[in-house]
């Protein structure tokens, strides 16, 4: 018995056995009892029988549902589906509307893409249906069937393609047929070219392709021009004269298609073709695009860097090298007016300048770093200060590659780096922060030390300003990414400058920011700064702030943050350092009056226990056991009691659950961390001795040489140790203080 008809559309689903759902849509808003009875389906029918029944006597919405779920039926029972259901689908498609046609095309496309078992034996039956409806009067429907046909070609044998596809193709490519049919012929030609050998392609496909290149409709010529690449890869460079002719076509879309195809085929050409065909064509396109067609210029700007480097050895520097650089500079200012640096709000112009940013690294290679300042720097500076945000974002995304290529001349782009760091658009800062570690490493590790030292204050101020700007926004994910990237400063900046400028700011974020991912990122960066600081008094000061302001803080929220810091510290520090400085303050939080803090401590106990090794840590293990006993015996909060009981079970099986080889790997990694921390302490002692003996260095030059050699030896050992440590912030050798 059906319920009263509601006033909106219902969806009713049927499922039989292990079959997928067959969804039927019922519209009850204006249906009579007889019409509702017609929509009722016997539930005893299986999926195949139900599909055949609905395709035979069902309404259009039911037929669409069956056809849309055809791929599910094929997966369940391919043989029965193609024997009983697909012929019914073929009958329904004759004279069907666009909705059923699109559903059938999409279903057959899904079946071909899924590569279902036994589908290759039924591909021919799919092909017959597709070819029947390929020239549908509705352009959308025709294109949908065309996509299905192009995919079916991959699964068809050569003989079937030749008989069923190529023979009709010769007929429908004639001028007597509609342009839509000729467009489909172009795409099919490009698809089948890779299925045959060069002899068949030259004999049967090449004449047809050439005739379509001369079609009176410019859409057909442009479409065929884009398919010539696949045909040329099968026949060689025989089509090059045709492409050059099309490059001078009266329609811009045809010229653009011909130009793109020639550039894509340039790797197949010999030196003479590149010298006498490609280079003159590129220069002609450059001259014409500046005056007439920005669409071709947009395509050219995207490929310009690769194009210049591939043609670099074909001509002398004086003949075309400078021309390309001048043209690149003109593209970098396309759409910019000289007065007030205003834009003309043209999307094509903006796209061209964005493409120029994408090609900046390739153009640096092309121009050579020796000529960067005179030939490329004005264009680079213009892009970094472009009035459009998307252009500056693209320049920021390529900045790290440019500074790597510049090498010792990296100081030339220092002003542009500061400009991007001070940008008001967060999108620009986001793009810059993605590779800021590589950028800072290139900027701070190369060039003359004196030049870099003079630029330290501006660079540090720019980095801090960028962090504050992002911190004031609501983009907490960007803030988290920035803090993660800033951990690289521990090995790039002098320790004193890092301790004075960045450590206080990171600690403020750790203690005041309310977003948990940002807090954890700040905790990791602060611990990284602490680990690689070589000044004993500075390390004690940083550790003291953690204990006093967090572990012993008046706010329970701060004490929770200390436990988060402990969780991060177990990953960054060696077990010895962690047990000496972090473990006892963490265990003392067992007396905390706030249940949330004790609950967090219970969660952290297995990690704390894994940092202990007997017999060296016997006393610490006793304190941890006392902490567990206190929680078991005196805890009153039910959530904490439940968590400590769960934790005790984890502690009991902690040593048994971990495989021996995993534990051995952890012990080896911990030994490397401890060795690295020892080398940092030794370097600190040597630096102190060097500073104390600086006044006597002139009197005892041999002593100065011994100290310098000892420091170099410690640096080499530290570099080797860090190369073996699998920490994210220790992937590259440490950089010493600039004073050394």
C-alpha cells in the first residue's frame, strides 16, 4: 500500500541480493493513482529482468535511471547485460531525447574507462551504437558520443577501426556534410593515427588531413591543425610546409594552432629546419603579436623560455639573442601604461605577464647570470612589483629558482625579495612561503659575507613583518606553514641574531595563539631553535622560559601547551637531553588541580616511557611509576581514571608490541641526535676559546691556525651527523655564525 502522495520529489531505492542499488525517481506532486500504479515494479524481479522491464514499458525517468546504472549491471553480469539489456538500450535510443542520449553516452564511456572483464569482447557492439548517434543534431549530444568513440578506439583492433571508423570517416569529411561532422573527422583522424604504421598513415590519412587543412570553415582548419602533431609523429616532418602555410592563415585561431603544433614538433626537426623555418617563424610571430594578436602572444609567452633555450645554439648572440630578450621585456610590461603604472584590465595581458613569471628561471639560464643585471633584471623587477596580485604571486612562486640560478650574484635581487615579503596580498606571501627555505638558503649562504651582513637587518625585519601580517589575518593554515618554514632559520642565521629577533616572537605565538595547529608549529620551531643554539646561557634562558611560563604557568592552558611542547621535543631532541630537561617538569603535572592537564599527561605517558632506557634511567622510571600509581589510587575524575587505565595497558605491552628492528632503528637515530648535540657543545667551547684568544692571535699565529682547524673539523663532523639524521630541519649542513 503506497502512502499518500507528498508534495515534493521522493527517491525510492530497490536492492536485490548483492546487486547495486537501482534508483528510481518518483514525482508524486501531480500523479494520479493510475500513474503511481504504473511506476510500481515487482520486487521479485532480479536486476537484469527489472532493467529490461523498465526499458520496455517504463517512463522516461525510469529509463534514464536504468541507463545511468548500466555500468553496475555490466560489472555484475557482463554476458547477460550485453545479451538482454544493451539491445533494449539500443531500441530506446532511437528517437530518444537529449537526456537519455547523454546518459547512454556517459554510461558507455564509464564502461570503457573501467576496463571491465570481458568488455573487449563486447566493444564492437558498443561501437555500433556510438556510430549510429555520432551525428546527432544536438551538438552537446554529438560531442558526448564523440568522446565515447575516441575512447573506444583504444580498445578496438586495427581491422575494426579500418572498416567501421575510417571508411565512414572518408565520407563524412566531405564538404557536403555539416561542419560538425567534419570537426569530428579531424579529432578521429588524430586519434587513429597512432594505431597504424607510417605507410598506412601516409597513404590513407595524410591526404584526408591535408584536405581538411584547406577547409573553408576556420574552426575545421584550426581543429585539424591541432591534430597534425599526432599524424606528423607517424609520418615525420612531411607536414612542416603545410604547418608553415597555416601559420599565415587569415584567422588567428588557425595561426595559433599552427604555431603551437610547430613548437611541439620542434624536437623532431633537424638543425636546418630549426634555423630556416622555426627561428624566422618565431621572430615573425613576435613582431606580429605585439601589434595585432594577444592570443598568440599568450601562447608564445607560456613556451618562450623553453623555446629560447632550445634555439640558443642555432644563431649568434648578436643576431637573435638580444631580440628575444627585448621581446621578453616587452611581454613583461604588456598591458601596463607608463603613467602611474596602471593596467588596462585586460585578462590576456595579465595572463601574458603571469606566463613571463613562469618562464623567469628559463630566461635566467638563457641570458646567463653574467648578463642578468643588464639584460633581464629590469623585467624581473617589473614583475615582482606588478600591480596585479596574480602576477606578483607567480613571481613569488618562481623566486626560489631564480636565486638558485644566480649563485654568487644573488644580492642583485635582494630588493625584490624584501618587496615580496612586504606585499599586502596574502596570496603573494603564501606563494613565497612555499619555498622560502630554499630562497633563504640561497640568499644567506652565497655572495660576499660583508654584503650579506649589511642586508641582515632589512631581511630579518621583512621576515618578521610577514609573520605578523599573516598572524593578524584569519589564514591560520598559512600561518602554520610559515612557522614550519621558519624552522630552517636555525641553520641559516647567526645564533645571536636568531635568539634576539625570532625566538621571542615564536614564544609569544606559542603562549598567546588560540589555534592548535599554529601552536604546535610554533612549538616545533621553538624546539628547533633551542636544539641548534650553541650558546649555553641562551639555551638555559629559553628552557627557563618554557618551565616558568608554561610548565609552571598560572593558566592551565599554558600547562597544556607545555605537554604539547614535550610531545614535539621527543621527536627533535635526543632521549638524554629530553630526560634531563623536560621529563621531570612534565611528571610534576600529576599534581595539577585541573583535570584536563592530568588527562593530557595520561595520554603522553607512553611516549615518556619510551624515552627511558634501563639501567641508566632507573630513577626516572621510578618517578614515572609513582606518577602512574598516584593517578590510579587518588584520581577522582572519571575521564582521567578511564584514560589512565587505558594508558596502563599500553605501558604493559609497550616493549612487547614494538618489533626489534624498529627499536634498533630508533636507538640508532637517537645516538646520532646525541652525537650531534655533543658536537654542538664542542663547537661552543671552541668558539669561546677562539673569542678569548682573539687578542693573542697576532702574537701566536700558529695557535690561531690550530683553533681554526679544530672549528672546521667540528663543522665537518656536525655536517656528517646532520646528513644522517632524519629530522625535517636537519636535511642540510649547518651554517656557522657570520663572525666565524
